């Protein structure tokens, strides 16, 4: 997409396919409201669609904002709810899609937002081939993009027959998370950090997204996907690629092309009954909507390697799971220990940590009262200027700015599927034991 700058005086209509789904209610609608709070000259119309009728969609918008608990004033709530409507229609029917898009108000900017499963998204894109699209419409597609490498490539080919790449936005809100934007910004603006952003200085990297939440009503989706599809393919590989490409000549595509997984490092597990996040959770296999015979994992951990001159030899731990006792969501960089005799006992090397919040943490070794070989560990923590927009607020902004800084590159989803395919195959063949951990714990012992 080509950046166009920001126009504060505009009317945008989001046609949301799957507009009553969990993601829309929990994330996208609050993101739109946050955007409107910051850009008062914009009006957002929502025309949501789905197969089942919704009696009062404006009230659904109000309920979504109330549940989000965000600091949104009545002006924004009234504007967004007052310009929201619902049309019961079939997103895979060309005639019904044409009727939907023909409802556009003259002069507005149209965005067609796909909040659908991958298989239905593919059918909807097929249907669009028989539709006359409004000039300038942006097609924004939620993850997962495809169901494997082949279907991801096929989806691209279908999209390119409908419109050009500049009007396609592949959504991954993790690209808009503060941990990643803080890392990219600091590396790019501070030579003291960028000089050590390579395998000569960095010993290892961890990208972790551990949650205390359980299924939260998403059993049908989650049980058919699991943690690797839900988090590794769609999110963590993208975070890794954007981070490693920061302040370098490498692109996200270059990083992913050079990435593979150490098969001996792969671990998986699922939670058993326990208390996590203040809630008593049943055994995952007993959760409503779960098929225990699937053997779906709720936690994974593995090591990736990136075979480029800059990153060769640096192990990158990728981990994500649900129903864990202590949420840990961060990018952690461990630096090498240099400059002291081997006989001197040292603390670990310095660590630079970017939590998924507005802060940065440096764990460093300092001299103990002038004795250069007696070191003590200190933690330097700073809070950054809080972001005024949530990750989904920044997604909305990126779509309307037509900015490519936050979107997923066209070839990235297929390559991410290629990277995880050996892991999924190993799971399907029971080559990786399915371990267990009590909900509320730190995960299986020994991880």
C-alpha cells in the first residue's frame, strides 16, 4: 500500500463481513472508537453483515464499547453507534455483495473488512470476482490468511485479479503492538542500540506471549486450530521478522525466507483443571466445544534460527500459551558477556526487554562499590509515553493512511505456513509428546 498521509476530515464506511463475530466486538469496534477519539474530523459508518439477523446492531456497538472498558466519551459512542447498521446477507453470494456495496454513500471511503474464517474468506473473494467494486475500495483481510501455504498463495492470486496490491491490507494487529513499535523505534533512532543489533552482540532472543485467559468462548475456533496456528503462524513469526529487520537492510520477506525451526526444540502441552486469571478452569479436554481426540495444544515452545549474516547463530525462542499463572508478553534480548576474565564469576549478560506495554526494561551489571570484578545486577525500567491508540486503533489508522508499515507483506503468510508445516506434521504424527500443565501454573516442569 502507498502511504497517503492523514486526512482528518473524511467519512469512511467499513463493510464488515462477519460483523457480529468475537473479534469485531472485542477488538475492532473499540479500535474504531479509539481512532475517532483521536481524529475528531473523521466519521466512520459501519455496515456489518452476517447470515443471521441482528435486531439492534447499534446496541451491539454500545455493548462492545462498554465491555472494552476504554476511555471513550459519549460523543464517540453516539457517533459510532449512530452510524452503525446490520444487513443479513451471504458474503459468498455475488448479488448480495453487490447490494451491500451499492449502499455506499456518495463521497465516502469504502473499506471491505473480512472478519471470516479462511475458508469463507476464500469463497467471499471468489464471489467478488462477479462484483463491480467501488473506486478506491480497500480490502482488509484478517488472519489467518489461508489454511496452508498453497491456499495462502491461491488467495493472493484471487485478490490480484480483483484489485491491485496497493488496495489490499493483510491485518495482523501484533504488528501494531507497542513492544514491536518500541523496539523498531529505539533501534532506528539510537546508535548505542543499533550498533549491537546483530549476532556479534546478541546471544539469544525470546518472543513470548503467555496468557492467563482460557478459551473465552472461542472453543470451536481454537480447538480446530491450536496455539501454533493461532499464535505462531499468524503473529509471532511476523513479530520476529519485523524485529530482526529493524534498522537493517533486510526486509520481513528476507528474514522469513531464512527462517527455520529446530525440530528437536519443539514442545507442546495443554492445560488441565486449575485456577488462572481469577477463574476456575476445567480440564481443556472437558471444555464445552472441545474434541479431546484432536489433541489440540494450548501451549508451545520452540527455537527458530535465521540464516542471515546478521543473525546466524542466534537462537530465537518463540512461545505462547493459554491459562498460565503469570502472563508474560514480551520481546527479550539477551546480550553476550564480554570483557571479563573467565575465572571471574559473572552475572548473566545484559538483557533488554520490551513488554507488550508502554515500557522498556534494561537488566544490566554494574560495579559493586568500585570493585570491578564484583558485579551486581540492576534493573532500569522506564515508562514510555502511553499510546493513545490500542493495537486495533492503529490498525484502523494504518488502513486509512494506506500505510505499509503495519500490514503483513503479500508473501509473508505463505512463507509462515511453510515454516510451521513441519511442526504441524510432527504434531499430527504424534512425534511430539502432548504434555500437560495445571491451569494457573508456569507450564510443564522443565520448560
